[in-house]
């Protein structure tokens, strides 16, 4: 069980991030930071925060775009904390997957109260490993992966890819979907990098029987060959559908 809730701040304004960190840590949050949309998505996948606080105006991607892409695989409550105060921006953000919206400047007490409301909406989290298959054990709470009792060290990018495949276990996950999750783009300019990360994952997850857990589906994408873990799969995607 997590000792304290965790929060991910996605904002390119360093003073705002410092202010939020001080405020949240004083309220016993564990705090992670990202200053771009791309790094924010990686942190979200690597850290599994209990709540995400993000600005809409980011240097590398429109905030609404990252919001929609986060919602493709991440279910943590998202609080938009933005300098944009137009009603249209608020409506678009809420319709795109945000749970709440506040404008800058903000009142610290109100922000903490809104986070408490979001925290109360979270389902209870199980203790210990929430997914096991054969010798593979995944504890999302502790961000720990073991294979036959041996700890598997994954880089942040490898974690994004692994957990995305695991959430959609048994389904084809297209390269386009992985590009969006890892790099925030639909472009295939990162195709070589994706091949390298997949090869590294296969090597790290190869067991004594030499079984390959990640299967390549032609030029379309990849499929992880384990049963769908009910506790972390994406319930919004129907079985046997491609994740595009």
C-alpha cells in the first residue's frame, strides 16, 4: 500500500512547479515533475501517479492533445491548472478527459481541497502484486517487475511500452498507438527507436524456457502473450479489438 499519495505536475513554468511541489509535499504528497508533454507522458507511465496536475499551454504539444492521449491508457484523476480562463477551454478540457479545472492564480487551500475530492473518487488499490503469469510478476503499486524471482530493471521508456502492452494484453497494440504513448506523435520517425526498445524488452523478459512474451504482428504492431490482467486492463476497449 502506498504510504502517501503521489502527484505528477506537468507544467513548463518552473516557479509554478516549485510552488506546487512545496505545497503538495507539505501535505504529504510524493511529487514528480515534467516540463513538457512528452516527458509528462513518460512520467505518467513510469510513476503511476494518483493524480496529475497539468497546464494546457505546453511548449511541445497542445494540452488538449496530451490530455486525450493520456486518457487512452491512464485513468488517474487529472486536474487542469491553467492560465487559460475562457469558458470554451474549460469545456473542451473537461470533455477531453479532465476531472477538474482551476485557473491561475489559484488558492492553495482550494487546490488541496479539490485534490482531496479527486482522491476520494479513486477505487481501493489491492496490496501486493496485482498481476502474475507463469514466472512473471508485476506490482504496479511498487513499479516492480520480476521474472522467476529476478528483478527486471526497466528504463522509463521501456516501462511506458511494457505497461501499455500489458494493459491491452492479448490485443494487438499498433505502432501508431505506441508512438503516441511514448513520444506524443503519430510519426514513424521513431520506428528504429521503437524496434530497439522492443528488442531490449524481449531480452529482459525472456525466461529460462526461452519464451518470447512480446510478439510482432507484421508491420502493424505488437502483442504481449499473457492473459489480460483484469485489475489494470483498459476496461473501455472491447476484447479482440486492435488498439489503434
